[in-house]
């Protein structure tokens, strides 16, 4: 048997809205922070600009906070930057994800590792 490892997908939802914030939107915000552009981010993540913008809008509407500021550009194109709230969400989710990752690894060690040896 090949070596097993625990993997998981994580997202936050409300009673009415699935997938308000999770790994995908987290990666989207981190990429916007590094590229400064929603268009470049969509290329980097290999998703359409429309999907990237839709995912951002869904998160912002559900959380009721602006995560990204967009500035239209001229010849050189526009810019996108995280708001202070956007930066806080990236930081908090990074820590949250890390804590969950540690808990999953601990549970794997406790319950599965012996079976997979």
C-alpha cells in the first residue's frame, strides 16, 4: 500500500449560504495580495475572471465586509488590493486552517496510522 496521508477541504457556511469562505477564496485573496490584480490572479489560479469576481462578491456579500478594493486602470490595467478586513480574513483563516490541519494530523495518528503501516 502506498503511504497514506490525511487531506481535507474546509469552508465556512451560514444557514442559508454554502461556501461563504474557504480554501478557494483564501487562495484567491492571497493571490490578489501578491499579484495586485484580479485578472492576473484568475490566470494564476486558472479560473475565469468572472468566477474569481463572482467568488469574491459572494464572500463579501455574505460576510458583509469589503475584502478587496478594485481600481480601474487605463492603458496599464487596473489594480486590486486587499482591504484591512481582507487582510484580517487571510490572517485569521491561515491560523484557523493551521489549527485544523494539526487536529486532523493528530486524529490520523491516533486512529489510522497503525492500520496504514
